[in-house]
């Protein structure tokens, strides 16, 4: 059984730096020669990136304006007009390479560069962040990498002189987050134009379904013009432009085979399809379907359920197990399902004032069970919190077949990651079948309880 989807560690070890101090005591005595003191230990200097390729006049202009900063990167290109190269320079305080500002330089009347505008501080307090710039196609792109950011690790802010000859303004933003370590791991990307409000959300393929790259197009309201020197350079400054869509929004009901749609409409009339996944759950290798169904319009029932559609030898589908409520204990949850490695993972995600709550349930058929009945074999709970640039994550992973439980605490403070874990055992339960199962982590208190404080 492949249980790795629920127990993939993501170690991030820090380095322990040890420094030694040598103390020399000069001894003196009658007639004793004065000992020669040992040589002083070499002082270690940290090599910081420094951009030495700037034009001389640009370096002079920056030195006069930013005496306490040094250039760590730059880009030249046609930003405002076609026949003159402008410069964008990343500057960091002396002795470090983060907490940068971006200065834009233009050529003045005398052919010398001058500072035209300067950004606010980019990525303050993040030791692991990097900021780079490039100028191309009359756009200045500022790329910010935040490896520890739980929302987006890569964000590019684009500025141009569009519709304005003298004010550099924000015209677009793109953001991307690679797949994480959740059982259902998608790469996610967003691209939004601040000129016309067009927004494209992209859900990248998963390892178990590499052919499905999905896009969702929408629009956001236009903002007043945001000048380059007034922008805060944080994803939180562009909430609507960088707001993620629930995964269920990428799942149109038309993507199901016609036979599946007919069966579902007969058995669950009016119930909308919220999510689905296809794959082999049984030893015969047939391509089964797991479908999340929302409540029918006008129905008194307000909860989602999950239904299995089992592939038959003649190519038809047969209704299999139907779960109990998926969302009764998780109002407003986004539900995802995935079939991979003969296992079904059902994951709920909710966001409230306490943070993001993720619960993943893994079901499999045991090899000795000829009927192929799916039973619960694992549960994983996540609480992710964020305050400013810092984040905290608590993860419980429990194997219901062995009773093994692993609690993991991960904190990211000022870009530095700390990780602690605790292994324990829980009592084994009688088999829990998918049929009729109510997705409520409170029913699995021992397996999901937060009982580890490092």
C-alpha cells in the first residue's frame, strides 16, 4: 500500500555555526624573554552579490543618492521610448542582499543617467527572499521570490508607461506556487491585467493526472492608477487580483462521460457535480469514478456527498458506495478528490479567522477483501496560520492500519524555517467503510488531536 501521500516529510534543516575565540595571556618573569603572541585569526567575510556592470554615470548617480546601499542587480532596456536605454537597479543596504529597493534611472539632457523614481522596500524582513528586475517590451518586471511564503513563492509585478508618458504605473501581476506536500498537490498560477481587469487562474496537472492543465477566466474591478513609487510589493496589496479560485470551480460537469452523467441524473436528480477524479481502485484495473455532488437546487439538504461509479467489464458504469455528509462539519469547505495508486483521497479545505484547515481522508480496499469495499486507512489534518510574513503549520498524520501517528510543527519566522516532529501510537479501530461515512474529524479525535508542543 502506498501511504506516502499522507506522510511525505519536508525537512528544512538549519546550519549550526560554531565560532571559537582564542585568548592569549602574556607571561612575564625575571629574565624570561617576552613570548611572541600568536597571529590573529582570519576574519571571515560574507560574500554578498554586488553588481559591478553599471555605466559609470549611473553608478555616480546612485552613489550620490544611496550612499548606504549597494547595487545587487540591474537591467537595461527601452522602457519609455524606443531609442534610449533606461536602467532598473536593485539596491540593498550595505552588508546584506535583501530588504531591497528598485531605482529607475533615465538619461538626462546631458547624456548622464539620473534617478527618476524609486520603489518602496521590497520583501522586508525576509532573509531568504530574492528580487530581480528586467526591462523588455516597454515593461519593467520586478520578480520577487519568497521560498517560505505559503501563498505564492514567485510573484512578478509589471510596470509600464501605458496611457501615461510621465508616470510609471502597475499594469499587471503574475504569481505562482509549485505543488506542496498535500495528498492532492496542484501547482497554481494567476495572471491579472490591471489595465482591463482580465484574470486567468491556472491549475497545473497532478502527478496522477498529468494531462489535465485547467484554466479559469474571470474579471476583477479596475483600480485607480497605482504608481511605481507608491506600491507596497506584497501579494496582500492585490487581494482580488491574486485571490485563488476553489478547485471545484475548475470542474465542469460536462467533463464526465455521458454514461456517468446519465447515471448521476437518474440517482441524484438536480445535484451539481462539484469535483471528480477517475482511476483504478480495484484489482481488475477498471477506470472507476469518484464524484462529489452538491445539494440539488431547492433541496432541504445542504451538504455535499461522494458517490463511486464502478467500471464494468462491458464498459458501463454501476453505482457503488455513497458516503454520508462531506461538509456538515465543514461549512463553506472546498472539496477535492483524487484516485491514485489504487487509493481514494478526499480532501476538504476551509478558511476562517484561525487560518486554513485541511483534512485529507484516504480510502483503500484491503487485498483480502474480494468485494473491493473501500475502508478508511489514513487521515491527515493541517492547520496553517499566517501573520504578516511569518507562518505556522501543524500537521497530524495517522495510519489507521498500523496506529502510527506523526505530529509535525513547522514555523517560518523572518524567512527562517524551524521544524519539529513527534511520533506516537493510537489504538486501532474497527474497519470504517466509505459507504455512509460522515467526514467529520471530530469522530477521529485520537488520530487528529493536536497533542504536541515542541
